[in-house]
């Protein structure tokens, strides 16, 4: 299984599928469509049925049931794109029998995976470690998930003695820019429930995520020659600084954990005449989430009143919501995944996602969809890594879910 996982994962990394938040197309980049074509070919080759890619770049396929028993139709989902934070590597660096020590990724820039910075690295001593070159991200998020799903299904096809219900797969574009399931047709997909293979370390099992919104603050200043500016100039940049200072400092990402939400200033630009602040707003608690959005409005109103005129405008857009309310009525699907991990001798780590997945939006579309580990660490950057053993564990969990779903309670 390890060789198959390595072969597939390495091949997938050779496809450039970086998504682009500034694109006006769907999916946002041509590389995702091309990789989708490759996946259709591969799914067909291993024996999946009805493998296809639609106009939006969604790749789907079916493994029909091999038993007449009434078994839930289960879906497994991963995303095609990699984060736009930086380009992905074309091939992973492979470190066999990892010695548990620091790893120099790129001597030229002194980029290294240091145990003192990433102590969880030591847990993988003796395993086959896959890393970046120190200049690109790896792409385990979520090409590891794709490799795990396809390897699991290939194993089932090659072992028809294993009884299973109907299994469906979907690979989605543009998850990293928050658009992964905009056009996803849940009814057409036709599953009772599904799992995204998009989590981190082995054992992670998540059915709670942030409520999420974006906020854009626009500030109109007044630019006057500084030599004649007294009582006339209004510096938009200084107002922007004051706006940010009025947000609670303790609610910044670097000071939060667990269920604690935050405001993150993601981008700022400006001159004396105009300034723009872009934030993301996150909280697991719906009431606290609404309070955070109201605070943006309150600060804007306060500063406009202080200035004596409306110079600050804002726009807040909801992005996704906490899937917990949609999963709690069907908690048996979380229990099923938990049992699958225990069967694979993997201690389940049930925790809230400090982020979001396609599964959140799918759950609100009517497809309950918890998130399961894919095995990687440090996603979205040059310190990303994964081990083949972690990928093998994720593959086994998929197989266990499928087999356990055939058992009568």
C-alpha cells in the first residue's frame, strides 16, 4: 500500500493545481481542470463506474454495492486545489527511516524543520517522511486525501470478497479560496452521508468548525499639501490604524486556541486619501460570531461620529457556518468514524476545526459531512510535511468505515 500511496501522491504533486482568489473563472485555474481529467482517467482505470468531470471541474465516480443488503450510501471527498499562499513542489523530498532530528530543507535560505519549532516531528521517528524543498508548499492538503481515497477504493475493487455498500467519491476544486462546493449538486451526488479527507495529524476527527465571515473596511480621507494641511487634512491611514486598535487585541489569532474566535487583519493598503482594511472574522459560537460582526459596525459608527461625517464604510460577507448543528442529529456517522480509527489502533482526537472545510458547506446543503485526518502538518507553507505511514493509516480508516457500515447495530 505504501508504494501505491507514494506513487500516486508524487504523481499528483507534479500537477499544478494552485487556486487563484483573483480569478473570475470556475474553477479558478486551468491546472485544476487538467488534473481533473487525469483523475477521471485514473478512476476509470482502477475500475470505478461513471467516472466523470462536469463543467465546474467536479470529479465524481461510483463503486456499486456488491451485496443486496441495505447499506447507507457513503461518500468520500477531497479537494483538487492547493493553497495560493505559495506554489507547490513538483516532487516531494523523501526521507526514509527518519531519525527524529532537525531537517534542513533549503541550505541557501537556511529553511529547516526544527524539533524545537515543530516538536510533533519527533513522533514520526522511523517513518518515511515527505517534505518540501524549503521554497514551496508540499500539497498534502489535499492531494494526500485524494491518494488515500483512490488507494482505498482500488483495494476494495481488488478484493471483492469484502462486502460493501455503494461508495461514491468527489474531488472538488477551489476549496482553498472558499468556493469548493458553490456548484456542488448534493442531490445528484446521492449519498446518505460523507466524509472529507482533509484533516491534519492521524486521529483527527472533526464535526465542528468556525462560523466565518469577511469584512472590508473602506476609509475616505482628504489629502492636502502637508505645508497647508492644518485643520484640513484627514489621513485615511491613521483612521485605519485607529480602527484596528479599537478591535480587542486578545482576539487576534496568535492569542487564541480551542473554541476561541478571532479577528485577523489579512490585508491593508492605503494613502492619505484612501485606505482599505480586510479582515476575516471567526468564532465557533454563533452568538459570539454575531457580536464580532456587530463590533465592526459599532467601531465604524463611532469613528464616523468622531469625525463628524461618514468617512468609513464597511461590507461584511458570511462565508460558512459551524456544521455542528447539522451533524448532531446524525452523530452515528461520527461514531462510525471513531470506531474505524479504534479498529486501526489510532486514538481518535475529536476536536473543533479552527478553520473550515468543504464539509461545512456540504452539511448545510443537506449532506452531513465530518472531516477526517489526511495525515499532514503545517499546511499552506514551506514547512509542510506528511509521512507515508500517516497516509496508510488514513487509507485504513476509509476501508474500516466502509466495512463497519455493513455491520448491523
